[in-house]
C-alpha cells in the first residue's frame, strides 16, 4: 500500500535497476553471439574438429613430390604436380578406420576435394567436386540444421540410394533451372586422371563446410563411386572428430606411428583459441564487462540509498507501528518484502527489455 501511495519515491531506483538488467541481458546476448559466431566460423572453415591433409603411397617415384604440392592445398593439383604425374600413378591408402586406433580420435571420414566441370545449359562450367563417405561423414563433420532444407541424415540417405547421386548448391540449381531428379554431366579431373560421369541430382544444400559462395559451384557425391569410375584412389583429406581438448601434436605423432603420411593439419579448437587471444576481441569484451560492472555498482548504491532514505522518511510511521505492537522481526519482514518486490519487478522488466532489444538488434 505504501508503494501505491507514493510511487514517485521508488521510481528512480526501479528505473536504475531496469536499465542495469536490460544492459546485462543485452551484453550477455552480444557476448554469446560473438562466441557462437567464432565457433561456427572456425568449424565451418576447418570442416571438423581437425582436418588432416594426408598422402598415400604412390607407384610413381615422383609421388612424394606430387603429394607435397597437392596436400598443401587440401587435395588440389598444381601444374607442376600434374606434369610429374603424367604417367598416372596409382595410390594406396590405409583404411580410414585405422584413425580410430588413436585414443583421442572418435570419428573419421574421407573428404576428397577435386577440380570439376559441370554441363549446364549446353556449356561446361567450372566447379568443385567433394567426394565424401556418406556413413562416416555425419560422425565427424561439422554441420548445422540451416545448411540445407533437409536434414544431414536425409541427404546421406539420398546418396546411399543412388551411388551416382550428387548434392548441389540450391542457388546454383535455381539459376540454371536444375531440379532434384535431373541428370547432369560432370567431368572430374585430378592428379592427371579424368572421369566423365553421368550423375543424378538427389539433394540440395545452401552451405557446406569449407565451401564459400565466392568459390566455384560445389558438387557433393560418393567418394567410392568416383574412385570406381576413375579406376583407383586419389589423395584426399581426412576430417576427424576428437575428444575434448586433446593433445594435437601427440595425436599427429600417433597417426604417423601407424604409417599415415600427414603433410599438414588444421584444428578448429586452436583457431578459436588464437582468435580469442587477439587484442581487439579482448578489448571489446573488456569494455562490455566494465560497462556492466559500473552499471551494477551504481544500481547497488542506488538501492542502498533508497533503503536508507526510505527508513528515515518513515521513521515516525515505523515508530507508531512499533508502539502498536509490531515486533522488530515483523517490521524487518515488512521492509524486506517491500524491497524484494521492487527488485523482482525490476528483474522481470529489465530482463524482458534486454531480451527484446537483443532480439531486435543482435543477429
């Protein structure tokens, strides 16, 4: 009843509390968004926890040079490497399941990145072909639900039903009036070997790990089917899923001890740690933290002053209540309930406003 009789007295501390909680909600939401963006960006660029650039054994004496030139770019062939492989070397690889013998690895999948061309509207257009293992890919690769209209499981099932099936980028399909179920001609070239394939579009996606919109159009198909058509295996990358916070150097050492030829490796976790250590990022989070702490300190000070002045203003009223028989405990409960009501009201209003502003301004 006192709050209803004299609303102007508690308006200032209540507004201060609402502003502080709104700021805290907005700051927390902004920080969480920045962290999520860094996580997604790093994992999308790498493709998984760790990406291994590996090289198999070649029948060509120049195979080591070929792999060194190709592995540095994750499986693409340079002009020098193509010349060195003019005889078309054959490659031998250890089974990808052997990676699981390393204790820190819980999942591994092959991903081949090859140059390709696709025939659309009567002409050949440069593209990129990703060959994947449909069974192992979901166990190791980074994926988000909004990368494609269908779930990752549905896309992998579509590749299982049609070994010659491919997945295509949706915008590219719309630009060239390609629909799911259409047959298209694809030419894959890598390591001086070429395969002309007649393939069927079985699914579509908007984004795919490690592929960006500025890159050539992406085609995703079964890696084993490509190897069958080419007549042998070609170098590929291996994407692995690891336990939390593994020793990456030891992991690579263990893989090499198993006779895997690892030319290079990339870790999403290490990339995230490096970004978090950048001064500009630490400065931004420092400003957000200092701003929140300053606002919180002012709010606490404001409520202490409110409680003090409220007690002094109501000294006679409280004395009358004490003379009427109210015990000290009852008077303390009365004042505490009043203060708790104000804090709860400010908490609800401030959190609601902070969440609303975050929803409007933070992606």
